[in-house]
C-alpha cells in the first residue's frame, strides 16, 4: 500500500475549510486520480486523463506522499 494526498483542494474543501485526508491505495501504479468523492482511478498510462476520457473536469491527480 502507498499513501497518496490530493494536492488541490476541491470546491467542497473551500466551502467547508476541510482538506481531503491522505489515503492508502494499492501500490504499483504511477498515476492516481480522485474526484474528491471517494472515487479513485489508478493507472500506469501517462496519457490517461479522466477529465478528457470522461468529459468531466472533476478529477485531480494525486501525489504520492513523501515519508
């Protein structure tokens, strides 16, 4: 398992003043995306962008937490 954090607060975060907590996700993936609603996409494809693929603008790329 690896720890990831969302570097960009979502709209709900601005409204509530809360920031999404770091999450533990399976390791072995180079790219992780979140929509801020508890959904995650894990991929090794550098060209995959769910905002383009799903015609949505609600996905943000997460960062692997530094220890």
